[in-house]
C-alpha cells in the first residue's frame, strides 16, 4: 500500500471522528456504547485526571496514559505526537506548570482545530497545537525535553522516519514515553492490507521486537518497555492474543557521551 494512500485514509477517518464527537467526548453520541470516560479509565487514566481536563479533549482514542509514566517536571517543554483532541497535552500542561510548555502536532486539520478551540476556551496559555506530520515535524532541532505519544505511531507508514524526527527535535538527554499498539507475531495478510484496520490502529502495528529495534536504530538508548497489556480487538478471531498495548521509554544520548563519541 502506498504511504500517501494510507495517510489520506487515516486523516479522513480521524477528521470524521473529530467532527462527530460531542462535547461529552463520546464519538457515537452520549449514551451509546462505552463512553470515552469509561474507555479512558480502562486504559489507565484516573478519575481525578479525567475530571480535571476539558471533556471535549477526551475522545477515547488512546491506548495508555503516557503522562502518568513520563515523570514530567516543572518547566519542561513537552511535544505530543498525534495530539488529537489534546487530552495528554492538557494533562502534561498541569504537570510542567506555567514555566513549562506543550506543543501538540497532528496532521488532521479538524483535530487541530478542535484542540485549539478547547485550549482557548479553557485558557491554556502554555499549550499550542500545530498542524503537521510526525514524519516531518514542524519543530526545531534540540528544542524539546520530553516527547509523549498515545496510539499514533502505529498509524504511520514510515515509523523509521518518525523516530528519527523525534531524535532530531529532542535536546541531548531528552526522553520519550510512547503508548502504542504492537503485535505478537505477524498479522494475517488480509488484515495488513485493510485500510479500516490501518485507521483502527491494527494493520500498521509493528511486531514488538521490530518496534523496539526501530527506536534503537534511530539512535535512542535505554529503550525499555515500562508496561504492556494484551488488548482484545474485534476485527478477526485470528488476532486473539496478538495485539498488545505497550508503554515504551527511551533516551537521546547525553551531550557528554556525544562529545566522547565525536573525539
Ligand atoms: C488514535 S488517535 C489518538 C489521538 C490522541 N493521541 C489521543 O490519545 O486521544 C490518532 C491521532 O493521530 C493523528 N495522526 C495519525 N497519523 C499521523 C501522522 N502521520 N502525523 C500526524 N498526526 C497523525 C490522527 O490525526 C489522530 O488525531
């Protein structure tokens, strides 16, 4: 499948989700199926966290809670890859305080517009949302302390480029904490070719060890799985036990090590 075709399909799908999600946060309207709040509680957000962010930012689209594991500190600059409605950006804003700042990047115009409107309505002064692709980040070199991402990198047809870009924009010793979907073993060919399975965070998921190798190959060190859990997906019986949500941390090389390496 061509990269552009995948991206266009993913963009269209998430554009529709952004347009059709009510202020209650449920993508199918309040009252049908599990709500975004229920889904988010299941994947690790606390009730207290959800009660203290704008409801519209939570569309129940994540697969983990990256800000809970990223050890964010006051004053840090945080970049959220594929920020969607902004749930993790708004949570991060509370943790880094007024002296810190958050940049959310998303390629879907409707998502960025929705997140910007929420930030404005709730007066988040240190959070900005930029339209852009995570394979070609609209962010300066060596400018970010921490990168978070929640259920996005699996959607990219070029994960090597995503992690190389993440490495470029991080300051030396900067870190990433990503929640994502990976597979245990190889997916059936028909699933890998299904556009709806791409948009559903399955078809683009890499095999777990390959995913970790992609991060290491971009230059990252100390690549570790912080936690993981198997998730059930209704697409096909063959996928039972094959889809896992992982929380992965890694670090960019320190300035000291870089100097030693160069000389
Ligand atoms: C599953 S949603 C997750 C949104 C958000 N992280 C959350 O947890 O609510 C995936 C988001 O990633 C964005 N996205 C997918 N591929 C992308 C890419 N290559 N570059 C930038 N954004 C992308 C989509 O537009 C969508 O908003």
